[in-house]
C-alpha cells in the first residue's frame, strides 16, 4: 500500500487567481514520482479545517475574495498557528501570504488583522509590482516566477526572507527581499505557478511532510529536463 | 464650419501619413488636438446612434456578427476594425467615411470598446445601445483586478441611454444589468442566456476553479432572457428567440462563438424592433463567418486548418470543450509578449486532460516549454517542443500530412502564424 499525504488547499474558491491550482497539482505529481500518493482536501469558508494534515497550500485573490475569507481565517487562526508551530510545511502565496502576517493595511487605511504565523506586515500601495521575477534563495536555488501585487510587505525579526531579488521587486519596492519563512511555513509573492517550475520547493514540502508522518523520506531520482528548459526560457523573458 | 476645417485637416494629415507609411491612428491624434469635440459631433449625427460592445472575451466576433446582422436588414453601419488607441482609431476610421461637412453615410455605429478606453470614450459619447458580454480574467496585467474591470463595464452601462444587453449567466455582468434597472428606469435591460444543459460548459471565472476545478453544474438563472442558446451542434445551433425555437446551420464554430451570436441577436432585435422578422435574422446569421483568428478555417494541403485564439483560462477551456480532438492534429502556440499578457500563470487554470487521448503534435511559442510542462502535469503526451513558430509550423505540417489541423494560439502567435501560413496558402483577409 502506498503511503499517503494529506494536502489541504485553503480557500480555492476565493483565493485562486494566479494559477494557484498548479501548485497543488505539482505536489500531487511530484509526490507520485517519489512513490507517495496525495489526498487533497479543499477548505472553503465555513468548512472545518482538518486536524490531520501534512501540507497546507493557499493562494491569492481579488480584494473581494480576501474580504470573504478573512473572517473564516481568523476563526481558524489558533489551529493554523498550532500546525505551523508543530512544523507542518505550508506554502502561502500573495493574498494569503499577506494574511498569514500580523496585519494588512488597505488602500483606504483600514487594518485587516492577520493570523501572525509569519512575522510580516503589509500595506497596500498605489503602484502595483508586476512582472517576471527571479530570486536567489540559497536553500532552494534560484526561484523563478511572476509577481503581481499592490501590497508591500516588510519582515520582522522572526521571519527570514525566502530569497534575495535578482530581477524584479519582491516583498516591497525598498529592500531586495522576497517572501518569508518561519518554521516550515513559506510565504511568497511568486506565482506562475510557483511549484511546477521550482521543484526544489515542492521537494521541501513533500520531504518535510513525509519525514514528519512516516519518520523517513526516500527521494526518487527525477528527470527534470523539461523543468530546466521552462526555467531557462522564463529567465530570458523581460520583466 | 468647424467640421469642414477639422475634416480637411484630418484628411490632409491622413493623406500625408499614408505617403510616409505612417500609423493609421496618427490623423486621429491630430484631430484630438485641434478639435476635441469632433468625435462626439460626428457620432451624434448618426440617426440610429452608437452601439458599444464590451467585455473581456469575444468582443471582435460579437461586433462582427452585430454588424453583419444589421447590414442584412439594409442598414449602413460604421464600425472600428482595429484597436490601437481606441478613440484615435475611431476618429481615423471616421475620417475615411465623412464628407467635408462631417457627415457619414452610416445609419448606426457599432464600436468594440476596450474597458481600458471606456472612461475616456463615454465622457464624450453616450452609447444608445450597450452589449456587455462577460468579465473574465484576461487583463490582469493591465488592471490587476477583475473587480476593476467590472467597474469599468458598469460605468459604460450607466452611461447608456436606451438599451443595455447583458449576459444572464455571468454573475458580475448580470448584476450590472440589475443595477441599471434599479437606477435608470428609462433604460431597457435585456438578457441573453443559456439553457440548463449548456450552462455547465460556461464556467464563470470565479467558478472556474471552484473547489476541484471541475464544472459546478448549473447556477441560478435569474429572469427571462430574450434569446437563449439551447443546443450547439457541429456548425449548427438552436436559439430560443422570444420563446420560439429556431435551428440553423452556422459558419461560426464552437460554443462560445455561438453564444456570442445569441448576444448579437438580442441587440439587433432591440435596434430593429418589430420591423425585422426573426427567420430573416437567423438566416443572415447562418452566413456570418468567424472573425479573424477566432476559430478561423484556412485550407492547407487540401485540408482544413483551424486557428483558435486562446487568451485566458475560460477562453481556452471553452475552446477545448468546443472542438473535438479526435481526427485532428493539434499544435499549441503560447507567446508572452505584452499583447498576450506577460503572465502565463493562467495556463495552470485550464485542464488539458481532454487532449490526453490523442495527444498534441507540436508545442511552440516563446513559452513552449512552460506549456509542455503544463501538459506533462495533465498526462498529455506531445511529439515535439519547438520554440520558433516558423520551424514548428513546418515540422507540424510535415508530421500531420493527411489530417485536418488545429492550432490553439495566443494573440501574437496567431498573428505570426497567420503570416507564415499566408506564404503557403490563401488566407482570406476577414477583417
Ligand atoms: Zn500575486
């Protein structure tokens, strides 16, 4: 019997705008290649957050989508913080990255409370940061994607940046950081989708999850020729 | 007298620009400077007013259908064929049609209005009729938000003076109709819609990736629609017009082009009123050919080659559902030039599983490898990945002898492919 990981996709109905389904699909396919299977659970507002979960993935949305999930997210914050602090790997992109921080200040100056899993704060700015982006993350090598956000995010001391921006803007227009990490939680503005073209991050999520659940993880040798070509062509593109 | 000078200047600039091989919108730019009111005055003179067609998907096809249906009733129609800068483009096109008094021979104008140019345009010209198709994720690169696009369309709707036609099955567009109905009692609001069995083929963008990415089945349909698309066959369809069914052959292909035809029927019925018989309109509709690149059929090696424009997830998804892959050789061409949108994330919101059985022959374009990666994730086999379109087209042609061909392509890929194909076979200049 194959070993199974449970992946929870947070708010796919409202927070799905930049190909976020591709991230879940990438975890599914990659886990198969490592000899694991994946059971996907979708969590929309009003749904119960599963307690027995190995990976949590969430995406970005419209302002209206963010408003719709906000209250529900606050209701689940204790549980999500427990999962994060116990080491559950998570990937939060764009809108949910922002709400996983302490607060998000909107264009009109209202402050939306976040759930403080990541030590970041975000303010909406006039200028949208849009375009192809490449960052250097050390641990995951070069991360390649596309950013599109008007929120500018700044890191506190308890989170470390996911990467340093090589091409593009990243968290904000002021420093050269992109994304944030605390425990095994990754927040980032990169979509494109992120995971299909950055399998090092997919492998991190899967190996962390598998090790936590089964006490071990045996990595398969995977031919990433196709991924390499896609990464090369994406890197050549103008902003 | 003002018109005389403006038109004279415009026509002179146009002639000079032509001599120098300059851009077609240049005379429009000059007129905007010397006589900012020209556009509004020229359009105000049209006896039947201005029709605006807007929405994120299908504007070109729908405008073309509206124009040809109106012409079939004997009306003379002024229309804008291309869109660089919208208002300047319209002025440039007007200059070709007006005499020195600023009068055109047209009865009515049908304008394809891009949301981006809407505010500037409606500040000058109030459309008599507006047709709103949909709000789909298409232009995030330009606007950042679907909500913003909906606001633009709402503003066009609120500026409309006579009749607003809306898509009953698109919640954002339908809501705009309800708003106009509530706030402008003098404006008529008409809807076009789908029968229950066709609804599942038309996901709205918000529903596109409902929890499982699968179609969510029916959504609540509010209110009666003037025209309902009830059946779609291979180049045929059944429309319910004011409650009575009409079945017809079509040169248009695919469910979404056919749904656009339903939208055009509602609008034309409003413009023409009871003077035109439904059977005559349906007959005229059967002759309308697809617009440039929107499911266009070209003949190559004695077999059909279809160019299908795809530019956002809903459009690509509908195209895949519209066209049967069996018996066709398939190529996919994905570019990410600024006219296509630089962000190709949307490819991950389309399911390509329907192509798995017969596979894809060639994947091409600037982002061919991203597309190939996408196909791999859906278990779709492909024969070759070749970035340059010219080499890819030659290889695709060589590997698909004896088969009809279909190419799904983004906008700039379509333009280039069309040029390449035109060197080898006759490509009709539709628009
Ligand atoms: Zn984003």
